[in-house]
């Protein structure tokens, strides 16, 4: 980060103003922040922060993953686990393969470049998707499906991306080696999260001081992520595990519940701040690319269009065929739910973090990064704006406990 504390403060002030305006206009605040960020890129001497892998991946992503896991309702999650697991595992493989195929055969990208792009862009984002549905007031089955799938498929996509990167860097994979590496990464990452969260949750349960509990939860968000990353495991999966354990350890007695609510309130604030910075930075970076034009490596319109179409095709090839597996079961998904799962599959922070983490010798690295920004911006702006009307058109707010109408930004408290 090359900006000053003053720049951060100004950007947060801008974020608060945009959130208030978005509430009045009944539009997704994430979309408003991205559009505002694009506008800021054209204003001379506007506050600026450099979007780097360390900022996104190490500073902002861990608390967002942790907060998303912390707020997952465990009882509802267990009930929908078969659907979530299928979408977050088989679904990611299908989405990545379809996207990679499109980028290779239609855009002419080398196979490894197309495969890496397919992996990093395949997961729906637990930041933008969860924010959107909370704003819409959706509280029923659809919300838990979207929240859980977006959280779990982030972990799957991160692991898949790591395996493909190992192939590029010289590994010679066999089926047995891939399965072994996948098992080591999965088990090791879950172990990192559990080893951090269990003792910290044990300590938190033995103090009545909500400030100490908040501090311990902050450690639980970052420690497993950094440890897993250092061990070449999945920090996303480790922090997700820690968040789920912390949520289960919240307790249900009145005193414990009150202290846990203080922790949850803290994480709502953290998530709001991190979300705001990420969405503003996405817009500022995208606006900067557009302003600089081709000199900055901005992708051709045809490549950008192919990428957006390939990502949407991959999402469609995931949702509709896999949903048919549950037609004759109690986990059957209505067509309305399938349409929202498809169109609400926004992209965000994880894709950008993985793209920034690509080694410099990856073929077409810069086009991969800039195309990733195009897809993320399209999903946050175009899909983000139209999901709320689609919800209303399908009659979902009334059936799922929502407020109806457009969404409003989450309270920063």
C-alpha cells in the first residue's frame, strides 16, 4: 500500500457517503462503490491506494472469510450440506473447465493461462454475494444456499488454483499425486484452522471481557490464514474452518450470548470497512485501466466479452445440470432458486487476490489480471444492479422472508 492514512480515512468517508446514498436509492452499495471508484480514477489528485496481492489477500480477505463463516447458521447449513458440497466441489470443476475451454478456443489463450483463469474466476465471492442477500433481507433457504456455497467454493477454487500453479511450476501430476496433494492441502488447511480456533475459543469462553473475546477472534481470523499460507496450504479453507468453529463456540446462555453478540457486532464493522475498501479499489483500478487504455494492457473488447460469456456459461453449466440431481429428493431446487443462484454468482476479492498472486512468468499474466478485473466489475455492476429486480420478479422476497424492493446497505454497526 503506497497511500497515506489520510487517503484511507478519505476513502472510508466516501464509502460511508455512498452507502447512505445507495440506501436512499435502494441499490446495492457494492455497485455504488465500484462506480464511485471508477469515477475517482478520472479525478486528478483523488485519494489513491495501490491494489496489491498483500493488501487484498493478506490484509482484507482473512477477516471477510472469517466473518462470513461466523454468521453462517449452523443448523440450516447442516440441512443443506448435500447441495452445498456438490455445488462447491463438482460445480467448481465444471465452471473452471467451461471457462478455460472458452478462453482457450475462443480467445486463443495458451492452455495453462486459460486453466489458471478458469480456476481463479470460478468461485462466487463470499463478500459481494453475502452482502447483496443480507441487504435484500433474504432469510430463508436461498440465503443459506448462496452464503454457504459462496464460502465453500472459495476454498475449493483456491485449492484448485494452487494445484494448477504447481503444474505450471514444473510438477508432473498423476492422478495419485493430485489426489495426495489435494488430501494434504484439505486436511492440513482444516487442521490449521482447528488448531488455531479451538484453543482460542476455549480461552474466549473463560473470560467475561468482550474486548478480550474480540481480540482473540481477530487472532483466530489471521493466524490460521497466515500459517496455512506459510505452509503452502489454503489460507481460505483454514480461516473458514476457524470461523465455523468460532460460530459454534458462541454459546447460548444469556450472558455468553450477549458477549458473542459484541463479537458479531465488531465483525460486522470490520466486514463493512474491508468490503468498502475492496469495492472502491476495484472501481479505481478498473477506471485506471480504462483511462490508460491499451498502454496499461487493457484487454480487447472481444477478449473481455468472451471472458464474461465464458464465466456465465460456466456458472449456468454448474447450476442447472447439478440442480437436476436433487429433483427427486428433499433438497430439490425450484427454478426461481436456480435462476438466482446463476445470476447472483458474483465475483470479487478472491479472484483478484489469486490473479495478483500469479508468478510473473505465467504466459499472458497481465491480460489474465486485467480480464479478471473486467469480469469482476461486470458482475458487481451489471449483475449486482439486476439481481434485486430479478428477486422481486420471481417473487422471492415474499417467500423467503425478505423486505421486497431494492436492497439497502448493511449497517456498519
